[in-house]
C-alpha cells in the first residue's frame, strides 16, 4: 500500500518540478533548448497521467473492498449507518489533505499524511476484529457482522496475516518501480534546478542528452506501471478473499 502512495508522490513531484510556469521561464532562444523544453513538457504530461492511473487503481480497489463488506452485512438500517460513518470519515480525511496542501508543506508531507490515513483505516478494522464482550455481541448479532469477517480484519496487518501472500508474490515488482521512479524524480528535479539557476546558453549540449534519457526512462516506467496496474487489477478481480466452507473443504479429484 505504501508503495502505491510513494509512486503517486514521485510522479506528482516530477510534474511539479516541470510545471509549465517553471518551464516558461527558460530562455528557449538558444539552439536546442526548445527541443529540451518540449521533451520535459511531454515527460510532465506522462507523469501526471501515471499519477491519475495509480489514484484510479486505489479508488477501484477501495470500492471493491466496500462491495465485499456490503455482501456480509444486511441491506437495512445497519448498512445505512455503516455507509454514513464511512462517508463522514472520508470527507474529514479529504478536508485534512486539502488544508495540508493549502498550507504549503512539501508534497512528501502530504503523502505521509495520506499513508497515515490509510494506516488509521486499517487500525480501525483491527479494533473491530478484536472486539469482545457486549460490543462483539452487538457487532455479530445486532450489526450482522459474521465471525469470518471479524477474523479477517483482526489479522489484516499481521506479518503472516491474510495479506501476506499478496506482499510476497506481488510486492517486489512495485518495490522496484518505486526505486526507479525515485531516481527519475531526483534527476528531473536536478535538471529543473539547473535551468532555474544557470542560463540556457551555459547549459550545453549535455542537457539535451540528459533530457532524452529522462524521456526514455519515463516511457519505460509508464509502460511498466501500466502493466503492473493491469495485472494487479486482474489478480484482485479473480482472487476471492473468502471461500464458502464446502469449497475449501471439498477434496481434490480428477473426476468430472
């Protein structure tokens, strides 16, 4: 989960470093500079698109989890209460991020806050799973929450919990993507600062070569990220978290 937020962060920081108002300040009258600027504009557009793709993926996954929960709860006033609580909580979280952005803090702080909100959501689930006594009775019998769902959320953050298989199998790929885009972001910010501090006439032909390297790296990252998001989308859609008892206990057989 954290790596999805960090990929968004690096993409947004690249897009911010290459904001049109910043690139507009570069003297494009020098030979070759306009081509470099065009390359940087294209990289910014690509990173902005990547940012939106990751965000859309996260929203879709959140919606799928909400749909999973809805299947376990009775479709009556109890479901309405759950929905109202969730919507109120999400509005509060969204407002907090908006205010944080307005305050002018670094983007890294914004994404730290987004990640903390996600951790808080998980902590709330764990607390529900750990419910005992009267509150557990309320959840199971009055709230209609089945024990299998309580067991799932209680262990969701455990190292050997229900999400461990996902981390082991599919984590390493996005870890490498995060490392790659972090280097790409550092190089992009270095180039942006160079143009801001050094006249274009003194930058030299090397900047054109570096910008082409950035463009190639941006394309490679975009393709790899798109592949991963598409692949993980299929994994989520075709890998149920819960099985009916007869499905899990049915003996394997080669007979039709």
